[in-house]
């Protein structure tokens, strides 16, 4: 996108005779480059944001899943420790 904006500027201001006949082309080229630059920035930010949201959601799902598994693991370990010390009756 940056290359396109600079190419437009260069193309519109390339020929001295054309610019001599129409001096407004330099201004149009500069404005076009500025507009394309801002479009490029906003497109980049929106693509980054749209790409990061699904990653964030997937990461939260994984964290919840692993947290639940870890809590179950901790409960089992605590029960095993109680059984090993004889504080928990297995006949229940």
C-alpha cells in the first residue's frame, strides 16, 4: 500500500511538462499518498485486531480447560494424600 501511494505520487508528478500545464497534480498526488497511507494504517490495525481476537478467545478457552483439569488433579492428589496418611476411609 505504501508503495502504491508513492507510485501514485511519482506518476502524477513525473512529467515536468504535464505538471507545468497542470500544477494541481502535485497537490493531488500528495493528497492521494496521504490518504492511501492512512488507509494502509487503518487496514493494518483492523487486520491485527481481527486476527488477535480469535487467538485471545481460544487462549481463554484453553486456560479454562486446563484450569479445570488441574483443579481435578489437585483434588485427586489431596484425596490420595489423605488415604496415604490413613485419614480417609476407603470403605465409604
